[in-house]
C-alpha cells in the first residue's frame, strides 16, 4: 500500500491521497474504494446528486440504514444515519484539503 496523505477522517470514514500513484482512497468500515482524480471528482459529484433522495429502511440485522447505489448494479454502499453524515463530511473536507495542498504545491 502507498504512503498516503490523510485528507479527512470522521467516524468510520477516512479519505487519503497518494501523490505517487495519484490515487484517492476512501476507507469505509471494511471497504476500500480507490479512484484516480477524475473518477474521484465524478464519484463525489454523484454522491452530492444523491443527497436528499436518501431512503432509510430496516436491514435484516435490525439496523436502520440507507442504501446508496453505485454504477455497478451488483454493488451498493449502506450507511446508518451517523455514518452517512460522517461520509458526506469527509468528502467535503477531503475536497478542501486537496485544494489547500494544490495551492501550496505539495500535490
């Protein structure tokens, strides 16, 4: 695994960036999502488009979660209400941190 820079960490969501391989990593519970810069921006934009359309329901384990579809019909992400808030906050903070790193020329 690359030596990555921490961009955001809230609850169970951590977002890092590796300037060597130019990859963004979203660590969420036991999942790891990896994106190049363009795909990361598209993913964040897609998540923001989904905001406001969330539907929470009780899962088979009795926990209330929302389901966020992905472009792959076989894969969806689920979040409790607090996890969803932390996920959205982390995406926002990661965007700000990338802007800061770009301004100071470290990425």
